[in-house]
C-alpha cells in the first residue's frame, strides 16, 4: 500500500509511530494529523499535532482539508524544580489529578515557564503524549535550546528553528504548576484520571510491571529502570518487561549497556511495539495488579477482562519491581541514580523504505481477512424508532465499546468479524441483541467515547444496525467518527433526561432531517415511560451535511459526482 500510494514505509520493529516521527520527521512549527489519539506527542518538538479518525486522515491524504473547531489555548506555566524521585510522568499525572479526563476538550495546552528547561524532548513527549488523556486537541512545547540539542543529536540540526510564544500572546486561560510541590503519583484502576499519591496505595501486591510503549520508553527512562535494578534481582512474585519506543532507543540501550543490566536483573525484553499497552502480549493474570508506565488503563485494554492496571513513572515502576508491591520510590533513598538523555543518537534510517518511482505499477494484495469498509446505505432517517440496546454510565471509552487484545485487534480490516466483539467486556449479549432487534439506539453518559481514536468503535455499531447514540456529552474524536460513519451523536438538552431511560425502552427521535438542515434541536420520546425530551448536537454545519448524506464516504462520493 505504501509503495502504491507513495508513502514512506517504516518496517515492523522500526519504532512506534510517535517515536519514529519524533526522531526522524518532526519539525518545529509544522502541523501534523495522525490517526492515533497520541499523535499529540509531537508537540514535544514544537509541532501542532492532532489525533483524528482514520477517515479524516485518509481524506486529508487525498487532498481534503481537515476541519476542526477553533480550540481554546490554555497556557500552563511550569515553575520550580522537580523533587528527587519525581519525573515528567508525575507532571502529567498531576494535571490529570487536578483537571480530569474531559477538561482538555476543544483545548490546546501550551506548556512554558522556567520549569520546562529541565525536561528533554523525550521527557516533554511524555507530557505531550498524555494530553490525549486530558481530552486535549493538542499539547505544545516551545522549540528552544533543549529542542535544538535533540535535533543535533538526531543529525537533523537544519530542521530545528526557535519557536516560542510572543511576550504579548493572549490565552483563554493560564494555569500555574509548581514542580517543587509534586510527589510520586499513580493512576489507579481503571481510569487515567483516578490519580492518587503512590504513598496512598503503597503495599498493594503486584503480579507484573511493564515499562515502555509510546510513553516512558526513551533511553533516559529505560536507563533509570536499569540503574535502579543494577546489581539487584526483581521480586520473585512478579514479572517485568520493557518495550523500547524505537529501534534507535533499543540500539542505544544495547550500546550503552542498559539492556545488559536489565537482563541480569530478570527483566524480559519485548519487541519495539505498543504490545502490552493494547493487550498484544504480556496480559496480566485474572484480577492481578499490573503496574505500567503506559498512558491508559481502561478496563480490559490490557487483554484481560477483569484487569487492575496502574499507571506510574519509571521510578515507581522500578521500585515496585524490586519490592513486589506498589512502592514509593522515595523509600529507596534520598536521591535516585543519575541518568541523562543522550546528546548523540545511533541514527540508522535503513528500515525506512522509500516508494518506487513507478508506483502506478505496484499491485496491492489483500488477504481473506481484509475486506471493504461497509458504507451506510443512505442518508440519515428523518425518524429513528428503535430499542435502547444498552444503557451506559459516564466515561465510557472506545476500549469499552470495541476492546483491544490479541484476539480482536488482528480483525481491524474485517468489520463484520470485529463487530462480533462490540461491548464484549461490558455486555456480552449486546451483539446478539442488536442482531435480534435489527439495530437500535445506544444511550451513554458524560464524555462518551473517550480514549483511543479507534474508529472501529463507530464502524462496528453502525454495521450492527445502530443508527444513533444519545449521551450527555461526547469526546471529540469519537463524536467525529460517529458522524463519518453515519451515526447521529445526539446530546440530552437536560442531562437528567438520560437518567430516566433504561435498556429496553423504545425511543423515537423525530424531525432529524429538518433539524440537521436548520441546526435546531430535535424531539425525542420514550414510548416505554411516556416521557419526552429535547435533543441537541455539538456539530459543525459540515458535519450536519455529512450526516444528511449518510456518512463521510457517501458525502465525498456524492460531492465528487456533483462536481
């Protein structure tokens, strides 16, 4: 596919996309659109990087503009010095503890202040990456001397330029975060926003520890774990694994002796890949606590249905691996080992494959597990009359809707097959019920669809006949994905109306076509309890047009035919 359409192909094992791009392609001042919610990691290099659904990215690659609502810009001034045993992960966990997982919706978070000078670009990447957990559109750091140092180390000094806010820059809001007041923090099961001090949960037995994936997988982070474990053995009651963020990081760790120290202490080395973060290997045992330096811990994301996943810094992870229970790293001594990020990296671009000159002659082969994307048969119905197939609470993530894991994710290019796993960890009867009722309506709570940009969480319900999702509010990317797959994301004008609806109720939504054309509210009625309610939507005029056409693909096809 890359050869046929003229893309640079990064071979398997070369690096997780965010890391590969940070090392070899990020350029300060440029913009990037990526079909992964953690695309915002590139903000560490001074880029405006935005996560979006795969349809939006494909449309942009085909020449379509990407449209999004102008976000607020919030500046976070970092001051003070980090205390011993605290690191960049504790900064973003503190932001989550203060503000929660939906605070960043329709916001770009700009980090600045004297405190940023102590963070290297990879450390800034940890903070920028997990801006997705705040719900932010993007996270941005200035391009300064620390950024220049990183680009020189990548042998890309010519790509660097200074980029910072004007002194008179105006912001929608400004926040202060005094780094000296931080302590080691940990996100408890099963939400990145469930943050507590490590000292509050210290002593909790742990079955496994995992370090790496797209956050905390830098040379500095793996070196910290190696130095803390050097000359020691991990606790016999658990296992620990590391996943370097890129082949370059792996090579640096091999050349610097980091891997030798890890192996001698009993650490498993996993492939350069997301791996355990999305349930592809190293899944925890049933009800076993897993301490990870990853960015998400939604239920079942690890590949185990009843997992108990904690998120923390490499320092806390290493301390836990030594003791066999969640451990405050400050209990190991006054100061951590001294480790530093590299100033020169072992650059090797041999695993990037450039497209051939005659791309038009390349034939694309598709195996039996790759099928065409099902497209809705027509435009939005003026009246949707259906049963509530499932009633959900607040904070439902795309991992709840369409889980990850080794059994499910290989079906990404086979919508009929992957749809069989919809809401698998929430309600195993959902798929059979949707088929029996020939579709229906989903009712959710606040911040419905948070987390991954996984558009299968919209495509699979669409394939099963769902025609509308009603919630108290939607996460940005999932709302957009629902629109592109022809599902109407409706919002209760009065959130209390959603509380009265139950699974099995018969809902009738009327006046949708006229409402979408005029941008006005529509009427909903619960035929089971006799209640009526108003429904609105948080959509642009273009998104309303897309729904009227029946989804993004039909919208682009029809527009092309008319032109």
